[in-house]
């Protein structure tokens, strides 16, 4: 049930909260991958919307540093135009790296991919658990801890967002393969790539709708939904657009 009552001051708080949570949710999701990669002994780097992992010592290897110094001098996207002696040097250094560092295990890759969605859904479950434990208290009025738990529970909306954006790309851009974690997990398990995304979509919708339509006080629901849409979209646009170039160092190593 929704009462179409708009609360301006509350709306501003929720918009900024969703902007902040969008950033926190994105980074914490990537740390889910990083934790698993660290468990398997890999070196990792964190970017604003992704992470990478390498065999231990790879990032500090002298051959890799030589390759990087060459890439800085030449346009990597125009590799064919490089002088032959430079291309030969890069190929020799690359072969040396391949010999020193074994290929990353597919089993490790699978679990590292799993780390991101697992972190997102575990955060949602923790939020729901907090709300459940405090149900007798928030039934008489929401406190700060209850609102924090609500936003934690709504981390599951990431699964809905991923499915919607992939569906849009499939329908309007004729895209047929996707790199989101859920699609890759489906592929690793030998399923059609849409199987896991559909399952996580259902789970995300169930968890989010339960929080919004069963837990949130009725007087806040309309404003919360409207402001959440504005804040979530704005947060995504800011984080993956203007703010990233100004604030984030994509070479950060963990």
C-alpha cells in the first residue's frame, strides 16, 4: 500500500543517501571479489567499478615495468604501427612473464567472481536480519539503525539493476553476451547465461519489495520510492561519470 504523500525534506535526505549508498555498494561489491582473490594469494587492484587480480609478485615484476614504460611512450591501441624492434621487445618480455607466472586457475576465477554478488546479497541478508531483530522496536517508529538496515537490505537492488541494464542492451543494442558477474557465473556453471541473472533478479525483487512494502512505514513509501530512483540514478551517473575522473585513483593496489 502507498499513500501518495510527498515529504520534501525527507526526500532530500533519501536522494543523498541513495547517492552515497550507490558508491558504497559499488566499492564494497568489488571488495567482495578482492577478499576472495586475497584468500587465494593473488595481488589485486581496485578500479572505480571493477577489480583485477594477478599472481603474487606480478605487478612488481621488472619485465612488466619495462612493458608499461613502453606502453606509456606508444599508443597501445595502435600496436601495429609500433616500430618492429619495440614490438619484438614487448613480445619477448610478455613471453618471459608467461613463463614466470602460471595461468590463473579457472576454479579460482569462478570463486573470485562469486565474491562480488555474495558480498552484495550477504549485506542485504544482514540488513534484513537487523530489521527482524528490531521488529518490535521499529514497529513503533524508525530509528537511525533501522534506516541503515533498510539501505543494507536494499543492496539487493543491484541484482535488479544488472538485469534491467542487460535486458535493455539485449533489446535495443542487440547485445548477446554480458560481463556482469551473474552472467559469467551462469556460463561457468554450464547454464544459459540468463539463468543466474533471472534467479538473482527474483531474489533481489523479493527482498527489496518486502522491505519497501512490508517494513517501511506507509507515510514514507511514496517519497522513498521516488527519491530512491532519483538518488540511485544520480549516484550511478556521478560515480561512473564526473566524480571518478576527479577523485578516484584507478591504479590503487590492495
